[in-house]
C-alpha cells in the first residue's frame, strides 16, 4: 500500500512537473565507474573501504563536499570548478555505497559510519581543519562528525539539511518500510523523472543528465548494491537522529535552503514550509545563521549554483 501511495504521488508530479520526456529504455547500461562528473576522481582504501574522491589541491581554505541520498559526487559539478577558481581547496567525495566508491551489503551504512569514514579521509589527506558542506543527508552526516567529537571540522555548511526535521517513531517506521531495496530497484523511468523533478522549483532540460544517469545505472549489476545502500541510509537517518542535539553544535553554522523545497518538510507526513523547519534548527544552534534562497527547491547547489557558490565562499575562513 505504501509503495502504491508513493507511485500515485510521484506519477502526479511527473505529469505536472516536467517540460519534456526522453526515454532510455533502449540505452545501454552505465557502470557507476564510467559516469562523467566533469572532474577526475582518485581512489584508495579509507577506513577499510574502497573510496573515491576529488581533491583540487592548493593552499586555500579546505571545503569538503558531501552529497545526499541516492546521488554522488557529480551532483556538485556546478560548484567545484567555481569554488576552486576562487582559491578554495575543494574535496568532493563519493560516499561508500554510491558513485565510484565501494558497495557491499556487508558495509555498516549509517550516519556514524560515514562520519568516521570522512574523518579518516581528512586524516589521510593531512587536512587538520576543514569546512564541511553537506547536501540533504550529507548535512546530517556533517553534523554527526561534529557530534562525534571531530576536531577537524572548523565550520558547517548545511544545504537543504536533513537532520533538523523531527520524525516520530511511527513516522520513522513508515519511512524505513517504504524505502526498501526492492522499491529502489523497481522504480520506473517515469517515477525516476518525477523523483528528480520534485527536487527542483523549476525543472530544466539541462538537468536531463540526472535522469539518464540514474536510469542507465539501474541496468548495471552493481545497482542492486546501490539500492541496498539507499535503503539502509534512509533507515540510518531515522535511527541515528541529530535533531535532539543541535544545541551541541558549538561552531559556526550556515544553513542554506530553498524557499520552495518540496522535500523538507516531508510532504507525505508533515507538510508546511521549509523556512519553519530551518528556523527551528536555527533557534537552538548556538552560532548559526540562515539564508533562504527564493525560487529554489531542494537541489539548490544545482538549481542556483551562482548564489550557492558565492554564499559558501563568503562563509569560509581565509585559511
């Protein structure tokens, strides 16, 4: 029943929210390793896991970019070059289970696991101090790094952050039950398009790469492990909350969110305005500020890259 409800809502979004449709039924499979992010990736063993990342290098302030649920490092493609050109040392990662990083049902996917892995990556790269920018689930991971006692996180940039909105026990069980590996695997191309277009205030044909990438990767044998990671991440976001510890974030925090975010608050369970959720987090964080971006949805770093890049650069320390 829950899957049927999701299907109806997503199809409704597809029918009303997309300006065009291209279909990839006959397109060949796309290996995760072959996806073009627009920049090269390095790989190595971090925290016992094969992990891929891009490091622009340089002597400027370090910015670690952490992607959200069901995405990859390529979702920062409109940000990396601009930030690098402004003198920032940008490190962007594929979390384990995603993109070009390792995938396995034996990995303990979770917020604490990811936080520890990112801490190990910074140590491997000899980065003592960094600003961590997370998008959506990436924000919850970034906050978890701080709450686990990381001394390397200097500041937090929370883009369309998960982790601030509260979910009751029953709501959490519903979410975990709804997003199973089978649900991810069996998502049709129209539903994929609906899912992705719902992340935007205004969908553009220039974002079509996301649909093609996702549909073609679903034909690759590795996709089953990706689907497992997505499902476990949804469960971990529920089971490892941070909303009740936001007052412990004793460092500078900037929250960036779109005024027209269709995903926060959860439209199926809560409804309401994104600003209300973000202001609730702002009220309890000791050293936080909030900037709401007009005419923007959940994927603000893609939909409004110039604004996001300028705002992020302005928040960074000089070194």
